[in-house]
């Protein structure tokens, strides 16, 4: 099974806008590894735990107001309903 922990692999090339962003990401991953190894020891820490710790640091907070997002979502659903049946098989 393939699990994506956010690391750059052949199967998953995360786009980096700048070298600085890549260095910041590397630094955050190393910080996560340091925390896991400090808590569990180097022999007992795992890549999965490091990835989970790193993922916890990444939190998405929407910039758009909830009411505006709800309004736009409702308009999107209306547009989808209006477009049903346009495509022909």
C-alpha cells in the first residue's frame, strides 16, 4: 500500500515555489523528527510518527468568511443543477 506522508517521491512531486519554501519544509520535518526521537528514542521512533507529527503542524484555516463560503457553495450547487442534462452521451 502506498502512503503519502507529504514527502517528495517519484509518485508525488509536490510543487515548491521557492528554494526557501523547500528549506522551511525540510526544517519542519527535521523538527518533527527531533520531537519524536526525544519522546520515544531514536530506536523507537518511526517514519509514520514523524510524518504524523509533521502533519499536525500543518493546519488549514480558511481565509474566507463562513457565510460567504456557504453562499458561494449554494450558488455552485444551483449552477450544477441547471447544467444537468446538458451533456449528451
